[in-house]
C-alpha cells in the first residue's frame, strides 16, 4: 500500500475551497474595475453550491449566479445574503417567492416581464418590487429577448419601473464564443441594446456580457460585471491547449478512489465487456470502483488515463456502470492504493480537460456530471 492509501477514500471528489478563493481573487484582479459574479449553478458545476458560494464571496465575488430559482432558494436557505441572479425560468416559476427572497430575476421575454410584474407588490427586502436584469439575445439564439422585440420590452420595463413594480438593475447577454469577429459582432449588438434601453429611460447599474472566456481575452466585454463560471473552478474555457497554470488558476476538484482489486493476467486475457482490449503480455490489472453511474464517461473507455503508482496509466476495456480497469504493467500495486482520475496536472495527475479530450467533450461536463454517490470532501478554510 502506497503512502497515500491511508488517506484515500473508497471514492471521493476532493474540493479545494482555498483554490476557489484564489481563482476568484485572480480573476477579480484581471478584470477590475468590473465586479465578479461567481456562477454556482448545477451545484457549483458539481463542486457543491453552498460551500463554493461562501469561498467565492471570500475570494472577492460580489454576486452569485444560478440558472433556476430552486438553486437560488438553496443559497438563501443556507443563510447566504449576497446578491443572487437566476436567469432560466419555467412557466410555473415562483416569482413571488423569489421577490420575497431578494433574488434578482433574469428576464428573457415580455411575457416573463409581465408575470414578474404581476407577482410584485408583496413583502420582502425590496418592499415587493422585483429586481430584474433584462437579457437581450445578441446572437446565441437561446435565452433572451429577441432583437426585434427589444424596443418594446425596454419600453414596457420603463413603464413598470415608473409604477414601482420592478427595478431594472441590469441588462445582460451571453456570447457564443465562436471567434473574435463573431464575439465583436455580439458586443456591437449589445451596445445597441444598451442604447435602446437608455433611450427608453432605463439606467441599469449593471451591464454584463462576458463569462470567463471573454472576460480574460476581450477587455471591452467586461462592462460592470463578469460572470465567472468555469474559471472559478480552475478549468480553462478555451479548448485550445491553454492550461489552468497558463491562466494563473488552480483546478478545484480532484477525483480519486482506492484500488478495489488487483490481479495478474497472462497475454491474451480480455478485459471488461466485449473484450475490446486484450493484454499483449503478462500485466497487472487494477480495478477502480467508479463508473458511468458516477459520471465517468463511457466514451473515454480505452482512451483516458489515471495517476496510479507514481505515473499516468491507461484505462483498458470498457468503463462499466460501477467500475473500470487500469493496466498497471509491472508496477507494485495493492488494494487500497490511491488512484487519481483527474486533478491538478502540476501533481502529475490528468486534468479534467484530459478526460474531456478522451471523451470528446469539454472540461465543464467532466466535473459537472460527477454523481451523487461520490462524496464531496472539502479542504481549505470552510
């Protein structure tokens, strides 16, 4: 058993809250005077929304961003009072509850604006007035007020604001991150949308367009606030070979487990379903108790690597629901030895992006998909 085995759990995702703080502080220094919204949607990209939110605020974030209202309510129930923006709403969204809970609401249609206005007038920190951020679709063709409806939307918002039913706190959009020319075209469309909002009599205190990618590489997109999503978690947003270290960031999550079984096999022995891999020579196989039920991508079968016994070693055969097999060669491996699937490459471990390459996806998905039966263990100052 190696020196780390005593500290390695059966399987766990270790989340370094000090790395969250450091990443937010690094991003804040680079984008100042713009403020930082730490995006903690999807359970903080699988890292744990509440602990990550606290750490991000400690690191200098002034806002928190989530997709839906249930995520916002989780933060409020945990006692977090920092400004929170939620921007994706279903037809039965609890706008009255959100207003009472002092949750800012992203608005992507005139109908949503009308429904939010109807819900306003109750009790809460805002006196019942809804705080909204109007979203304009500048070219992503997803959420957001369509450009042809924007003038009508901001005119209606101005009326509602004059009536005291809403406060237009922000105007925002989202980039497609296609290329520099496309991003700049969206930036120009956003400038036009801001001009139309001003012409309607609106004076939002916050304009925000950039997520991590644009915030770092396109200063003109920073405006008053940047939404730091993947950067908060120390994963590069570009997919062009840029590493976390290149950006001054630290990966936050380390996914690890213990070897559950070891066996020595002869040449020709097949491994896992359909025997897609057979040993070319005598070798040692190590069984790792993680599988696609835990979020390990089956697409990475035969392509991904792990850190085991001092170096990176290949996964062989198909990844199953609960387990996969590593070819350890002639290394001395024992039950209980630590296996690191991904973490900080500065330690010799694969990165989340390495796994993304093996699975033909992106690092965002690798960390976000880690399942509920993998315990999160927090290190650093809580």
